[in-house]
C-alpha cells in the first residue's frame, strides 16, 4: 500500500476505534475504500489506560478495514485528544542579523523552533506550534512575512501542549499492533478539516466535537485556528447518569439514550413510558421518557456551558473576534435529538450539525457521512494532503536536479555539484505553513524511537 494517493486514518476514541482507508478521486474528493470499527476498551477520556486491550481493539479495527477494502495497512495517521491536552497563547520574536535581507522560510522556522524550546510543566511536551499573525519591525497584522524586509520578526502563536507519557503510550500501542505511525494530529483539527467550509473558517466558527469521553473544541477566525480545548466530558457521562438515575445496566442506558433520548424535556408527554426487561427473572422496569430527557438535559447543559466558557475565554464577545458562522456540532453526541436547539438556546449562537461530507465523494454511503466519523475522515484528508505536498516537492526537486544536470553537462562538473543541488532543493520547497506540521511529525517520530 505504498500508493501516494491512499491514506489510513486511525481514530482512537473512548467508545470506539475507527480505521478508515481513503483515496482522492479524479475530482479531488475523498473516496472511502474501507472502514473498520472496534469497541474501545482500553481508553478512558481520550487517554490510553490499558495497553493490551487498546492494541487488540486497534488490530480488530484495522483487520475489518483490510477485509472491507482488500488492502494491507502498513502505516496510519493517528488523532490525539484527551484531558491532558491544553493550549496557550504565546508571542515571541527574533532579531535578524541583517535587516537588508528578505525574510525567508528559515527565519520562520527559527522563530517556531524557539517556541518549541519553551519550558513546560514536568512531563509535558509541545505538540503543535501554530503561528497566528506576524509583526515585522512593529508593523502589525502581517499574514505572510516571507519576502518582506525587516530586522525584527515577531509572531503570536497558538501552542498545543500534551502529556509525554500519554502520547508515548499511543505510539507504543500502534507499534505493538504491527503498524507504523506516519503522523499525529490533534483531533479537533482533524474534525474541523472534515466538516468546516473555508467560508465558515473565515467568518469565525466554533467546532464542538462531542465524543464518548471528551468534547473537543476548535475555534477559527479569518481562516486561522485561534483556540483549541479538550473538555473531559462526553456522551459517556450522559449514559452513566441514565444508568444511575434509572437503576439499569450500562448497555440498556446507552440504548435508551440513542433510541429515545432527547436534550429537550418539553418534547415528551408525561404518559410516554418505555419498558425495560428486568435482569434474570426480575420484573420489567418502566421508565418515563420525560424523566429520561430531564437527566440528559441536565448533563448536556453542563457540557455546553463548559464549552461556552472556553468560547468566551477566546473573546467571542469582542466585536473584532465575533464568530459570525456560530457553532458546528459534530461527533457521536451531535446525533442526540434536539441538541441543536438546546445549544442555540444556551449560547444564542447559530448552530448546525456538521456532517463530514464537505470533501467526500458524492456516492459515499450514509454510514460514512455520519458525524461519528468526522475525526476519521479528517485524519485521512490531512494525510492525503501532506502526501500530495511531499510528492509535489519530490517532483519539483527532480525537475530542479534535471535542470542542474543539463547545466552541469555544459559547464565543468565538479565534486561539489551535488552539495549545491541540495541547497537549491531546499530553497525551492513550497512555502506553506503545513511544513510546520511535517517538521513536528518528524521530531515526534525521533522522540518515539528514542523512547523505545
């Protein structure tokens, strides 16, 4: 499966582990070739707490995906979330030795590397360093400083931090499952890739991904990610509350939530009752749907209020930072009845349910376009994009080398020629910010190998 056109995303969630194989079709849309799903037993609130069970679940999901697609999976892109993820804003600057030279990619790299050296709390590591906007010699709001003149280059960064041990455990699970880890992406970023349109990111939007163990938030404005957060509550706490409140087992509570649950108690009549079989010869239990909705309603309000607090922390109430496109809900929790109305009621912001069909091919089946698979779709999309970029770079550098060789055959060929070529290749790389992610992936791989 060494095809540049094919990628595999692995979403290690609290309730399920999904392996998804996808490729770009001739229209630039993503086709899902295979999908595998396994119950996730060794993950709690987005963090691996049982390595053996997680490895088994990964292997099962991968096997299902291989069976449904007829392909062999070797390497995967993984999403990371969990309660240990936090983010902070940081600004930093470098002074350039010569202000007469134009600012190059290397200067931005130097600035990003400087942020990577920030001292974190013990046991924490910087995952992503995302530049927001730049200042060149005091000139503010520069979106792209490359090619400008200036002696002092400043930038505001969005820094995402995670626990070293948790990240290492994920890497360990993947290695032990017989797979290679090609990259790691923050899950809210992957979900955003799958469900948000460019217009929404420009206007300002908050993506809320309600998973089983965590609720992930990603805020975009002017096309740039401004804030991320992981809240350690999700659909599982709702199920837990139903289990306690109705004195039933977890499996029944989950089914009740999916089939009859609503986030808005006013919708149910007082006489609507559902009967649940009793355990081993006991009497069946009768549960009022109104009570069920009240339990769900209380917990959903708690989750949404926490998320809304994060949106306020970002500064949504400041007119300049206003999120015009409002909120997009995705993840399994977004399938709860009337949740859209409740979110609109609590936050006063426009809300829609986000389906990951923004970049999917038209003939994708209904299962794939469910909000549950938003993260998996986003992981595959991110991977396909970075593969495309690297193959473009390779082609680009081959062309350069061929041109160099032609020139070389005319001029004298010296031993130093290959060294010059390498230097030129480096200069010609496309100047995109995505390279920051690629660099981070390389660093992370080294870090994992050293950890073994």
